[in-house]
C-alpha cells in the first residue's frame, strides 16, 4: 500500500471501529477490546507516515473537488504529523483509562461513549491531514459535531445546557468569522491551498490583512481565546475521559493547530510580524492568558480549575503564532508538552473521583498518602505545566520566551513569566495539600485506595512521558523545526 493511501485508511479505521463497537455493545469485554486494538493499530499505521515526513516526503491525496478549484485534499507535513501522532499516541492510553473510569464510576451509555470517541479521533486525524483551508474547515466542523454527544453524555439538564453553549459558541464563531475569513482568503489569493511562505503576501493592504487575521483568530473558537472561551469550562460536566479528549488530544489542540497552520501557510510568520494589528492582538492574547490564570485561582472544583488552566495554556500557543518563526516553533512544541502534562492532570482528577468520590480541591487534604501513585503522577504533570526541569514543559516555554526576545516584546516575556508564577500558585498547592495536609479521619476509616488498575497504568504512562520529553525532545523538535524552515 502506498504511503498516500495510509491517510484515508487511518481515518476510516476508527469509523469502522465505531461500527464494531456499536455491534459488540452487549459484550463489554469485546467492545473494549475493539477499542484498544483499533487504537494501537492506528498508532502503528502512523509510524510509516512519520518516517516519510521525517525523510522530507509530503504525501498528498486529492479525493474530491466539490467546487471548481476547491478540493478536499490530504497533505501531511511536519506540523500535521505532530498533531496526528499526539492524537494517535494518546488514543490507546485514554482508552485504557476510560475502561477503568467508566466501569469504576458505573457510567451509563458506555457503548455510545466509545463509539463517538472513535469517531472524534477519526475526524481529528482529518484535521491533521488537511492539505488546504477548505479541507481543514470541513473536518474542524465535523469535530465539533462528533464531540457534541460526548459533552452531553450524562443527559442531565447541566449536560444539555453545556451542549448548547458548546455548539452555540463553536458553530457561531465558525460561521460568523472563520467562514468569512475562508471566503475572503479565496477572493484575495484565488486559492485555499497551504503553501510554504503563505499565499496572502501582496494581495491586500496591511490594514485589510489585519482585519482578516483577526477574523481567523476569533473564528477558531476551539482555541478558547477570551471572550469565546465559555464553552470549555461548561463542557466539564462530561466524563473525565471526555475532558481529557477535549483538553489534551483533540478539540482545543485542533483550535491552536489551526492557528499555527494559518500563521505558517496562509499568512507566513514574517508577514504577520509586519501587520499593524499583530502587537495589539498579542496583548489581547496575553490578557487572556493572565485572566484565565486569575479565574483558575478562584475555582475550588478541580476540573474547573484545570479547565481555566487550559484556556491560559492555549494562549501560549496562540501567542506563538504571532511571534514569528521561533514563536511557531515554541507553539508546536507546546502542543506536545501540554498534551501530556494536562492529560495527566485530568486523569488524576478522574482517578480521585472514582476512588475517593471527591471533586473539590478543599476535600483533598491528606489524600495523597492513600493514593500515592495518582498524586505522584499528578505532581509530575503539574511541574511540566509550570515549565520546571526535568519536565518537558520547560522546552516549549523556553522557545516561546526566546521568541518574545527576538521580537523585542518584553511585555509578552513578562506575561509568560508571570503566568508561570500563577501556574505555581493555582496548581502546586493541589498535590502539596494532598501529601502534607492533615486528612479527614473518616476518609481513612472509609478505606480509600488507588483508582482501578487501568486508570493507574494510563496516568503512569502519561506522567513518565512528561519526564521523557525533557531528556528526549529531539524528535518533536525536529518535526517542529522542519515545519518552520
């Protein structure tokens, strides 16, 4: 089979898995075997694609032309490879975790959950493989629709309300801003194809291109840039594996990935630096980073605090898209580092809920001594998000800080440093109070112990990856470097 044909096969595979999951729903063991085996197979199929891209290849496949000159095309380049591999690696890990969580928490409609999870992964791979802006827009919207059922999984009034907010903001920003940006790009450039060096240079005045840039940045609602962020904390009513999917694997990463693609292949990093709106847009992103951090400090609910942390961290990647070549490099690296750090934190939150039935930070005193594996892994995730060595999160923040120095944006450098201090304030006390604060005697008498085995395996894998990424970041750095050359 040719390398090009692997791309549609990788997308079809999870769709077939979704059908098989539905057919085997009455046999939980068989249903979950299908999920895990398919996820591992998808990861294996990504390996030859990664080798091809690392060798300089750019596999391309055009499979439809719905409008004259506008095609549905897959083209895999280094930035897309990063996103595809992250989703491919974390699907089997999250599947293992979901088995322990869904059974341990006695969730209903588990077959539907696994089915739509597989469909979301298929669409995520489509986003990663998109060879032009039109293809990216189609899969971007399909991702919103495929994850809606996961957000509303519980079926409660709160879940349905969260679903309405989810669809309202993401579809609304897409139609009002992103679709308009797409049409305007076609009008100016006569093409929607991604191209090295961009396609918009010289097509309009800097003022008009500035307006177009703003449309893109606010049209990509999945990047959760304030004030279009509310869908993300609202979606925390979903089961924890869904939160992990939203925050680390697919949805929010699809948003910032789209912004990096637009920066690289529609505008170009150099053109963005020349636009009059860029500095002010950067300050707006910086404000989003800091405001989300301040809100996170006020949240006692663990998942809510992690949700606002994600909004802040996404701002790092969005900021990178505005800071030239080094900024895009740092943003691409942060997609990787944040994925492993934040999914570890959400895995920890879910493990605490399943084992101890606690969801508030104020309830965690002393719990680390009864759940040492969970909280040790949680601590590693916290330190990586903060950006401290020897955890992988340090590298992406290093390059983002370097980008602010290269562009002489000292205010933005101060934002990154202050945000990291805020990370310490609202994240580090969580494991500290779990390990060192005096616990509730009733908890000890209740026999609280670690979460189910599959939950522990998953959180150990992702937390150790945070360490591995510090000592061995070369593969991801090389892919990111290839993207910005």
